[in-house]
C-alpha cells in the first residue's frame, strides 16, 4: 500500500471517529417514566422521571329520582308540594378498598395546620389525603394513589371527615384542596366542618329565606357507605374506578316541608341516608 493510501485511510478513520463523538455529544436521553405500575409508563424512555401513579377514582352520578339533579331544581315533596332544592354538598373521606378480606387505604399524605383538641395549640399535622368534596359543580373525585392490583370486591368510605381532620384550619390549607375555605361555608367555627349540607326553598310562592340543613360530626358521628359483592378488575398501571349513585329523592323521601321543623327533617334525612348512596 502506498504512503498516500495509508494517509487517506488514517484520515478517513479520524473523520469517522470524530463523527461518532459529535453524534454522541448531541444525543439527549429521553426522559420518561420507566415504572410499569405507573399510568404513564414509557418503554421508549432512557432516563426515569415524572411517574404518575394510579388513582382510586370515584365517578359520582347525582340524580333526583329518574332525572339528573340540578341546583335550584323544582321538585315535589311527599305531600306533592313544590319546593326548590338549591344545593347539596358533602364530604367523603377515609376510603378503604376491599380485596379478599383485606382492606387497603390510599397512599397520599398531606401536611395541614390544625388545632389540637384539648390544648387548642396550632400544629402542622400529617393526614392521609383522601378527602373528596361533592357538589353539583365539577370537582376532582380522586381519593389518592393506590398501588394494589387484581380483583376488588368492595369499597368503604365515610360521609364527612375524620375526627382529626375536623380541626384543620381551612384558610391554612392549599387553595385547591377540598378542605380549603369554600364559598358555600362548609366550615363553621368553632364546630369544624359540616359533613352534609342541603339548602331548600320550601315556599315557591313567597319571598321567604332559604332553609339550610347542616349535618355535623354530632349528627353523623360514624356514617359509612359500604358496598361489597363487587368484582372490579384493576390492571397494572390503570386507575381503580368505582361509580357511586347519589339519589337525593331517596334522601328526602317522606318529608313534607309544610309541617315539622329542622330537627324533624334532619332526622328523616338521617334515616334515609342508608338508601341514598349506592356503589357499583
């Protein structure tokens, strides 16, 4: 081989190696989630980041009998008197998913400022973050991350908030959080959060103020909604979704708004709650 051929071959090798180094220097690893249990798993990613994990999701349908519930809707009571149901609002919390005799809770936690019972001292406490606020307006009904998989046969959760969360200060919570101070005033000092609230206009022909029926921890100290006998299959990396039907006609069944008082109506509503909610 001539000296010219050798120099040409060496020059070509240098160019080739330089090109490889240039390409290597320009290559940027693709960031993405490499966890198979995440909802955004990306098999093409090179660098693990930004994983989003499955949620326990409660899809809520609000009805009044056979019709969708609408705020300020005109309905008939047990005596066929018309009334307006202005608003229905309530909290759900303390979620447990049931699987072959075992109970699993969601994994999210949050630090919130609360008054400690007995001392009244303000402290930042850690809570399991599975609070859901149900109103007619669109809200986020995710109750937190769940890593469990397989077939689930039930769901159990509280109407209201847990005893410890009752003393959270709403104006110190994140503005997007369900326990933040709401425009419909579901926090009443010094008694804490209202678990369930209904606003009713009992007289549609006269200019009378609305009646607000508020249910506190004293009214509903431990009311749980529980549904078993289900068969819901959660796949790897998928959300676990349940559907809840809330029928407010059943909640108000037997009430005649022209007789009785707030205590009478509240007692009837408490008796009806067991038939108001169903999960599938």
